[in-house]
């Protein structure tokens, strides 16, 4: 029983950063911009969290800095795609490469070390009174990082925002039929930029959890493909928040399982492949859902004057 609880606890913690970025991927894809840049955006958020915490001594300011850095990087990519109609696949991959190189360089410049920052103030776990005393449940939910607890209300808010508000309907229109949105006198670019800001903020939370939630420092390329897992989870969930979060949970479980198996097998390199194999299986197995993707996704749109 303790082994099962340990794996479930690890699954919850490892799902959290992927889930935040998955939420960001969903809103970005719904607006008509592809989410290939999520790896670089998440990495920028992780770096921003450590930089903010190091500069101020406050982990919560680090969280805000993570969101700010991720938003700025997201807007850079969206500006190229919207204002200059740059190829979204190329610009997304290019941003990932840029983020990896820029963060590695800044770590060297700021802290004088290769690939790793100094230790900073991290987010401490919260303990929920009474819940921590409940058998089994207390071990899972009684004491967790605050960003784990915040995931649930944020996910519920995202479901309401995208499905029950005018903003959500307009974002969906920007991704499905941008010409209809434009015919109503609404600028498609505005809703794509707003979606970019929201996506960046969510991805920044995922990056912050990696660097000052689970750890207390920034490590070069510490996202390790989680941004791509988030995109795969978005596809798995059919571009819907609920389904995408289920995909995030699947990848979190795969990560938790490989960490557990590393203590019992000899050739750990094969075990470490599990999350990435799951990513490939999900993408290949759910490619038939491509017709669920936003119709105008990844396509530039020229505003009608």
C-alpha cells in the first residue's frame, strides 16, 4: 500500500508542471496558434522564477517573474506569427532553441557557473489542517506544494472561461473561423495576443513549479521535453481542457513509474525512456483526432481593413 501511495504522490507532483503548460497549449491552439513553442516558454518561466527569487529573496515574486518571462517570450513568437505571418512551425522550434541557448548563457553571466544557478528561496509545501490526518488521503493531499493546490481551481476557471464566456467563444472563433470574427468587427489578432498572454502565464506557472517548487535552482534544459509532452496531452485530449488534463496525468504517471523502476532495474537508461515512448504512442495513436484540431490552427490570417 505504501508503494502505491508513493507512486500516486509522485504522479501528482510530476503531473503539475505538465498540466499547467497543457492548459497554456490548449488556449493557444484554440486561438489558431500552434503550441510548438511550449518547451521554450516553459524553460523561460523556470529561469524567470529562479531569477526573481534570487533577486528579491521571495519565492512568490519568483512565481510572478516566471509568468512575466514566459509571457514576454510567448509574445515574441506570436508577434512573428501574427504581425509578420512567420511560419508557426519554424518560429516555434526556433524559439525553443533560442530559449535553451539564452538561458544557458544568462546562467553563466549572472551566476558564473555552467548550466546551473545558485540555490534560491523555494516555495515551501502547505499543510492542510485535518486533511493531513485522514488515512491515505492525508498522505496524498494533506501536504503539497501550493502550486499543486492551485491547479484545480485554475483548471476549473479555464473550463468556464473557454466554454461559458464570450471571450472563450471568440478565441474559438479565432481558431476555427477567423473570417467570421473579423466580419463582426472584432480583430482576430487581439484574441490571439490575449490567448498568448494567458498561455504564457500558465506555462510560467509550470516552469516555476519545476525550478522553485520541486527544486531551488535552475538547471540547463531542465524542462526535458515536458513542453512537448504538454502539446501531446493537448492532442490526446482533443483540444479540450478536461481531456488534456487527463493526458497530463498519463504523462505524470509515466514519469513517476520510471523513477520508481530506476531503483529496481539494472539498465536504467531504458526505464528513463518510458515518458518519451508514451509521448510517441499517444501522438501516433491519436493522430486520427487531427480533424478535432482548430480548422485555422497554424495558419496566418490577414486582417481585413
